[in-house]
């Protein structure tokens, strides 16, 4: 039976990262995968996570399954983190949440619940979007439409195009939005533009599905959630997929939450039942370790303050790197790279062709996606000039 299967091509992002690992060039630079790396090129463990882990190690008495909706300290902490402690929908009891294996698990459970409610729903995705959105949500059985989002010529959001396309989204449709730090382009909506999306959702009746995988990596935890919170304050229903992979560095612990803002408390209960049933049929029970750590951090003022400080430092470093990379590229090439500094999060399109990206790999061992999406956090003091000179050489 298995004999019938053919070899699939490797995942484009993971495949390039693996090729970089295998490259013997000591000057190689991996700008492919979306992982934060510090100045020594290491993806670090947060000190707050380390302390929570020590506490957990002392206190943990069982490895029995978590409840089907996950750890309560974690899910309630995530609701406060994402929605804000003063969120009216939270006070009204019309929010339900389920712990999931990472943000991917949250996207999947969100899609499963949407499909259960409206099997014919169309999901509107930005052009471009994170490629994994398509199999993750599409394999549930939902159909896609796309809306204009990124304008390569100006390196910015084509908001008029986005609005024109989303005029066709109506009741029963879902609009997938990146909460902040758009992956792959790094160009985000401003608060006024989020307000326009809220007006349209109100008038047209579509449901926002917000993927917030990078809260805290653009301009800080509260600012980064402002657009999402605006929608939640104005709309009866919002579906949210949140992740602790990046902002707590818990990548491999698979720690995320699907959060459903519902019409009323009774519906929030029904939706949670659907989410638990979906989890049961997809992976049964959530993994515990990362959520127990995140739950401790979000439930302990001292640990939370430590974590927030570490995250702010990380965020400031990424934004500082954006300025330094812009300066290094402009100095090496004479071209305009101001857009890098205006974007947010880990990603940016350098605006190179696939051919130029290939030359960078083959001639300089500088690895980026064929679309020229780079992970800005892969740049550091030791490689920034080399990267800038290599890019200038292929321009
Ligand atoms: C846009 C976006 N959404 C969601 C995720 C989910 O991440 P994870 O499942 O590792 O939490 C990622 C990770 O790269 C992402 O870039």
C-alpha cells in the first residue's frame, strides 16, 4: 500500500534552512526560517521561561493528561494577554479559549470550528500570506479567496486594493488578518486602517480570523494587539489564533491558543464544545509543558514582569537591526532600503528576483527564500556587512 506513495518535494522554507546547515562555508548566513536569533546566532531561552521551568520541575506531581481545553491558568492568561484585561467581551463572559499545539494548532482548530458552523465559508487571505495558512486551513475543507495586500513597488500595504477586494466579502465569509508583523512582508495596517476593516465587517457581516503569532515583536505587547482589540470591541464575533512560539521562545513546546469571541455566553459555551470535539478528532489532547510554563509566567507578577522586559529587549533589538541593515545595504549598494526600517517583525522582502536569491546562495552562502523574504533577526554584528556586500554584488 505505502509503495504507491511518491517522494514529495521538501518544504521550501525548511529545505533551504537544511541546505544552509549542510553548507560548509564558514561565512554562511541563514535568513530563511522565522526564528529569533540573538547576536551570537542562537535562539535563546527566556530567563522567565528558565525560572518557570525550575519551579515546575520542583512542583510537578503528574504527567496525566491536561483537561481537553488545556491548562486554565494558560488559557485565561492568554485571553488577558491578547484581548487586554479590560476587554468588555471578557467581562461579559462571551469569550472561550482552547489550548492548542502552537499557533498552527490554533489556526487549525479555528478553521475546524468555522467549518462546523459554515461549511461553505470562504476564507479571504492576503496576497501574499504565510504559505502554511493554505494547507492548514484548506485541508479542513474551506475555500479561499485572496485580497490585495502588499505592493512590491512601494514596499507597503495596498490598502485601497485590500478594501476594494474585501468589499466582496459578506456574511458567512471569513477574513484572515495578520495581527501584527505580517508574514512574509512585514508591512502592517495602522490603527486607522484597522478601523476601516471594523467598519466593513460591521456593515458587510464577515467574520475576522486574526492570526497573532508575533505579539510583542513589532512595537510592544499592547500596541501590537491594538488593531485586534479594536475589532473585538466593535464586533460580535472574532476568531483568534495566538502563539507563544516567538514571544516566549517556546517554539518546540508547541504552545498556542484558539480564542473565540462570541455573540453571548451561551454561544461561547457551544463554541468551546465544538473546539474540544475538533481537538479530540485531530490530536486528542494538547501538549502540557509549554503551556504550563506560559501559564506560570502569565499568572505570576514577578515572572511576567521579567518576561515582558526580555521581550521588550528582543523587540528593540529587531527594530535596531532593521535600521542597521538599512544603513549597511544602502552604504554597500547605493540603493534605497528605507522600507526595511518602516516594516515590523522579523520579515522583509528585499525586492530581489529568484535568480538573485539563488546567486546569493550559490556564490555567497547567504540563504533567503526565492521571494527574497529575509528573517531580519538572522542578521547580527558578525555578518551584517557580509550580507550587505553580498546583496550589493547581486543587485
Ligand atoms: C504567520 C504565522 N502564523 C502562525 C505561526 C505559527 O507558529 P507556531 O505553530 O510555531 O506557534 C507562524 C510561525 O511561523 C507564523 O509565521
